[in-house]
C-alpha cells in the first residue's frame, strides 16, 4: 500500500495547504491511505466539527491529535467519530478512541495515536507499554500498523521507533512542527521519521506569528499566540510498502516541486 502522513496542520493556512495540495498529490502518487495530525486545525489550537469535516472532504482518512485534542469544546461533537483519534495513553476515562482499525482496498490498517511523556506535562501512561497492550489486540487483525507518536523529545521518539521495530509498519513523530531529515527503515523494516513537520504558514515560528513569539522571549510576559497566515508550506511523508520507498515531502506555495 501507499501511505501519506501529514504533519501538524496549523489553522486556516494549513487547511488551505491541505485542500490545495492533497487531491493532486494523492492522484500523482496513487495514495491509498492518508493520516493527518489535526490537533491545531482550529485557529492553531484544537479541532472543531467544521474544521474536521473540511479536512475529511479532500481525502484524509484519519485525523490524529495530541496535547491540544480537547482545547476546543466543539471537539466533543465529533470525538466519537471513528475517523478521529486522541492519544491512547491518556487516562482511561478520556473521551474518544486511541486506536482503530480501518478497511481500505481490501486491507486492514490500524492507526494508533500515542503521546510521549518527556516535557509534555500531562498525566500519561507509558506509551511503550500502551503500544504493547494495543498490539496484542490488533496484531492478528491488522495488515499494516501506523503510529503517530506525538512527543517533544527526539530521544523518546527514536527509542520508541526501535522499541516497536518489526511490529509497526510506520512510526511518524509529530508535535515539534519542524521536519527532521532522519527518515529511514529501521533494522526490522519499520519506516520511521522523528517529526513529519508543519503544514501551515512558511514565514512563521512553528506556524505562529513570529512577532508574538519574539515578544514572548524578550519580555517573558504571557502572550496569546495566533497562527500566522500567508504563504504555506506542506510537509508530509510518503511510504510505498510494496517497493520499500520512503520519501519526505516539502511543498512551498508558489514554488515548483518535483515528485
């Protein structure tokens, strides 16, 4: 199968990038299944029903999330939809699902959403052990296992990749909004990248208005961040399991891109 995973989509500019890029990219690369991290879809923080449906309308199969899952109360209108996931290692009574099985082209695709614990400041169960528990449930049912590992620390992401090597088809990191250049097949053929990157405003600080972030660093005062708008960058990772092809994608608005 051919998978496309899309990095943290930030606000209106990020949604516009997905709508303009994804349909033609799916056609050119013959993509079978698309996973998108959407915890920042709604004005940079959280997910609403309208932003969720907007993204699904252009061919996204599953929307994963992270520490901003519940930032918008409107998310509870859609949190039980099977096409949206929240981190599986949140406390057991957290609303929503942390993993699910999807049928596509005659195959069963499992998508698991996990969150790292280093620097995240949330009450989280161990993502390593949580994966083990989920793997026991799905290993005989899933043809492919895709994991969004939403975390701050690269070391935690890499350690997790090696921990599940040979069990997961693809592990892609999210949360830092900066695409890393360490995409690779691990020794037991799990495809891996530490962070798939940002889909949002190119001239920004991780998708946010740069002036606001600079002011925060200079003054140390509380600043309400807003997503930047303008020219976009679309960042993603492509995996072709049949031919063992793994490729980072980075498309800047207004610039030519060769696939």
